[in-house]
C-alpha cells in the first residue's frame, strides 16, 4: 500500500521549470510505450483508447477526461499515476481528440444526446475488462466528471471501488440571471437549425494566449499542451454547439438531482478560482450524497487553483495529485 505521507512529499512532482527537458527525455519514450487502439462505441463511433500496464500491478485507474481534451494531453498525469503503482486506462470521447467526430464540421464540440457519452463509457469499461484488478478507481475531470457520475448513477452494478473528481461539470458557470432561462433558451437555440451550429460566443479552435486563459496559472504547462495541439491539429476542437449546451445542462442537473444514487466513496477536488464549472453546485452535490449516506463523499478545495488542477503550477498540482492518491490509498 502507498503510504499517504510518501505521496504528500513526492519531490518528483516538482518539475515545472524543467518540463521541456522532462517531456523530451521521459514522457516521449513513455508515451511511445503505450497500448492503444479503437473501441466501437454507441452508434458504431470509433473511440480512441490508451493504456499503460505492468504485470505486477493489482490496482487500476480509469481516467475520464474533459471537453476539448485528448489522452495525448494527459501524458504527464499518466506517468505520475503509473509511477505510483497503478495501471492506467483512458480514452477520447466521441467528437473530440483522436475519436470519431460527430458532425461534418470537425471543429464543433457536439453530441446528439449526452446519453451517448454514458453509453460510450459503458462500452469502454466492458472492452477494457478490469475484473482482474483487486481495486478499480475512476479519476474524472470536468465534463468527464458529469459523464462518470451519470454512468455510475445509471449502472449501479458497476465494479468500481471509488471515484475522484477534478473540477467536475456538476453545474456550468454562468451569470445568475441566465440560470432560470438557460434550459429553455438553449433548447430553443438548438431547435432553430437541423445541423449543429456554434452556441453564441463560440468559435473554431484557436491558440488562446496564456494571459487571458481561465484554465491554469502555469505558463509552462499551458504552453506545453497548446504546443501539442499545434503539432497535432487532428486533436484540435473548437467551441460547443447549441445542442451540446442544451444536453449538458440537462446532464449536469441530473447529476445533482440523482446524487443519492452514488454507491461508492467520492472525493471531489474543487478549484477555488474556477470560472468554467459551478462550485456551488459541486458543494450541493457533496451535501446531498452525505445527507443519505453520511461520510461517503469528501470535498477538497485547492485554494488558488484554476479549473485544470492537473495542469496547474507545481504547488497546486501536487496538492491535487496527493489528495487523489491518498484517497485511493485509503480505499485499498
């Protein structure tokens, strides 16, 4: 078992200033050693997956990433998890990354029904066949948090032992005056066009300057993954469609409404400076779980962090990684 104090003082995570060197010397050969392929998801969509496995490992983490992301972006996270003795599996959601896109304009972040994400996750879990492991965990970020929540709520006979959320999309951040009308408004906008169109204010992918980004305080990690997207334009994705917005609002609401259906230990890591997802909705989610199942859910606030906890500065990222691994170790 990993001792929590060993996790909390892992100096190997202090690598931000040497990130380029670490990427070239360590991450590149590590990434090239991955297992990968495609799994057929709902409606026959081809979903790209990766895994890192060692014969001696008895614990596994399924990492479920967020909107606009790809497994390619998570190389540093995969490395850290594998170094802690976990096998790791992950995949790209339909419509993004290396997986099959959902509409003719490949830049639009679109999904026909949010349930397709959930059914895709079920296909992936079945295909990975994680039954050989003694302990099975989920680590889910942002939109991946909403997908994983709905998967667990709709598949109560799942075989996972615990889930750790990183800034999950239990609610979407918006101005207070939009909240009462957001559902009907996005439904109306979605119905206006038979083909996917960008929601207001959304546009194709562009390399947003670090100075105006809402994701991280780490200029080096931000530049690293933006550089990756420039080198591999096939994983680029732009803004969301009106239909995605409508479907995601429904899904986020269901996450909270059916919070009591979760039947495994929960850690929710919240970024105190998040401007992407709704932190108040996350707190209500945790409280609702604990109201029916006291102590099942924990809230860990990473003070000063922006949305992408695992791409933050060393100080903030290390806190999130330590919290996550300590939580999983406690379940072991």
